[in-house]
C-alpha cells in the first residue's frame, strides 16, 4: 500500500449526508426541470412546505422558511447545498446536478440468482449514535466506497449488493458500479450501548431480502477491497469462507474479523447467534463464535489467512501494514506512517514556478505557468498530493499528514515554526510542525514537511537519534538564540537542535543555497523555533502570513522563488533535483550528480525519479 491512498483525497467528493427527504406532490415533476424541492431549498417553489432538516447538522427543528441548514447550525439560503448543505460539488444556485440524482434514497433491489453474491456494508454518514465509528468524515468515507465499487465492478463477475444504513444518496455510488444492487435505508434504532456490531448486524438482516436468490454470501466491509476474490470463490466449495487474522480487539489468534466473511444464506441466524443484536456483541466475536459452532456441527469452513484485504485509504501504502487502520494510535505506527510519507511524497516548490517549453534552454517561453500554487485549503492539498500525484511545500505536506492522522484517531495539534537563517537575520516565516498528544507523558514532534527531512518522531522532552543516519535531535529553551532581537522571544518557547554525525551534503544547504560546512562532524545547530503549547487551526492568521512569505515573488527575499527544487528521502539519504542538476546523497556524502542542460532533460529526471509529470 504507499501513503497516498491512505490519505485518499476528500477534496473532489460531494457529501451524501441527508435525511430521507419529505416528498411533496409535484416535486418529482420539478426534478425533471432541475428544480428538486427535496434537495435544495433556497430556490425551490415547494421549500416553504418541505420542512426538512439537514442530516449533517442534526437540526432540532426545520430551518426557517425551508432554507437548508448548514453544518454550524445557521440557516443561509446562499450556502444551501444538495445532500445536506456541506462540501457538495452540486451548486444549488446553478442547479448543476443530474436529474437522476433526484431519486429517493430508499431502495431495495434484489440480486439475481447466483452461487456467490458479494455483500458490502456501508455507512456513508455515520449518525451520532454510531459512536464506535472512528472515521467520521462523510466525504472521505464516500470516496472510499466509490473506489471500492469501481474496483469490484472492474474485477468481479459476482452479483454485488450494497446495503447503506444512513439514508445517504447513492448517485455517485451507482455510477461507480452500474450493475450493483442497492439496499438503502435510515437506521434510527442503532444503540451504541449494544456494542460495535449492533448496526452491522441490523444492516445484514435488512439486506437479506435482496439476497434471497443467492445461495452463499461474502460479506465485506464496504471500504475494503479484496483482491482476487473471484479466484478464491471459484475454487471454494464450503459453507463459510473466512479471513483468519490476529484481532485488533485482542480476541486471540485466528479470530474472525468482520471485514470478510462468506456464508451460506441459510446459516445467518446461526452465525449471528440470534440474540446478538440485543446483546450488542461485536460482530467479530459473534461471527467467530458462530463459525466455531457450525464447524462443530459439521459444516465446511474455508479459512484464508492470506486474503489480500485492501482498505481503500491504504491502497498504495506498500510500506505500511494494512492493519494500521484498525489499530489504536501508537508510536510505532506513527513512525511507520512518517517513514512511508517521506519515502513516497517529495518536498517540492514546482507549483509556484513557470516551466519553460520542453527542449528549450532554461531561459525560454514558459509552457506551464505556476501550476498548483501552495494553499492552506486542506482539501486542495490532499487533492494535489493524492489525486494529482504531486509533492508539496511544508504547509501542504503537514496539513495533509495531520488530516491523515486525525482520520486514524490520533490527537494532533499544529504549531507555527520559523526557520533559522544566516546569523543576524530574522528566522524565516513559512513553516509549521505537528504535535501528537496522548502517546506518552509528553507530546511527540512530527514533521514530514521539512525539506531537509526529519526522519524520526521524538518526545519534546527527550529528543531522539535517527537510527539510519545517526542524527541527533532535541529541543532547547529558546533563550539565547537571538529571538529577542526580532521580537520573537515570547512567541517561541523552544528551538529544535540538530546534530549531524556524518557527511555534509545535506538538502538544507542545497535549498538555502549556502556553501556546505567541512565534512567533519558538526556541532548541534538551531533548525527552527517553535512553541510547544501551539494548537492552531488550518486557517490561522500566522499560517496565512507564513504562506504569503512562501509565495513572495521576490527571489531576494524568498529562497523558494529563486529556483525550482524537488527532494525525496531515501533509506540512507535523499535524491534532489535542483535548478540544472540531479544528485543522490547517501549518509551525507554526494555519490552522483548529473548536469541537466535542457528543459527536456530536467523534466525527464523529474518524472523518472519522482513520478511527477508537469
């Protein structure tokens, strides 16, 4: 799996969160005229009578005048959006949506007769009652489901049934898998006190009428794609197919996880134990014990510990264990995520530069003019890194990584950081750091967005040594580093110190354009100033000011405007594309350098070494 799909972008997806609409006489006809009274209110002739509320806001009462309610509880016709007001690409004012999206979300579509059917369970918009659901970002969940459906539609010949239990609209899901059959409803009786499996049990039972012509069913969590599933089922003649793995809930080795289970349709009651809904036992435990009972009764069970289950958010994360999605936050996984990020997503400033035409010398007519400028919009950052296969600047990289960690349940804070330059000059604005709380007595510092990669996480009180390069990190009190001269002594509490043990060919000196020091070991040097108490929002005025410094078009003031660069960490060094060269550094020693004399050579090197095409 590679880091990118673990952070699969939510930016381009529309939210599908809405309660089942209250249909009015004439609303169906209005739909054909691109005026759907159920899904937007500001311009709807029926809006005053609709009295619907927004499913995302859990509004206690209908919005005044039938206007759609946005997610902070305010009623504003100007911001009204189809599908629950928020994050939708469908603009009500322009009525830019398909008439086909105006179908009621409730559906019960029966699958054709088959020896095996695939059942995907889905909750696009987790209601507040589903407290066990970790990833609650409806846009990200919806995007995952679309990716899974596209994968099954392209790879499986088995009938596919999707049961969705939050009443979400299914337009994009249907388009992802046109031949799939959908069961969609709003489950208002989920009881969190009855355990993690309660909603899932209820969804499976709700889907059974659609599966009545299927002899055997493979139930899979809807955000997971099982690679090669058809090939497995083609060779199996068993009542039950299970994935056996160690359980994240410590139920013991060989515990059946709920992500994948196949069973004879007639055995559902035996598998779930009949009363498991009311007892609220986790689906994993109930299914496992059900399988054990059926085995003892002589039923044939096929166990597949090597089933390649791929959570869509991890689809390319080849260096990280897929089970990281299911585990509670921990320092080992955090380090693995940082390593995967640094080795797969480069630090680059290409979005703020013009790029000459291929084949011409560097001084030529720009062929690509400042594509994908850095931004503080998290969705845009994710889209750039994940969908467009690009790298980014510190704000883009750390914003995206912080978003990822939050989706995985980590407690994350963002802090301003100013990078030290030559002595006597003020620290450079335009950096930020990530603090992760709750994994020890003190916060951990994580910074995948620094161009001269900081490869290890470490406690703000204890420091750390990079095991690959031997570099040492620690935080020192900020007094004595000249911050007083620039009025920053009170803003920053600490300074990151870095001691290199070998070599001097570091990315830092290439980026800032300074001559490297002698190759002997260097004494600790200050890298940047920070404040351990910071907890800044994405749109913090300090980040706005920092981004402005990054985008300053004066190359005398802004080193990132002076030249194009792209840096990617390797196991024991880095590869760097500079203004007119590409070089490889291992353990602080430059081992290769190639001069690039034309734009074509430069772009070829960019694509070959970083996978980026302008």
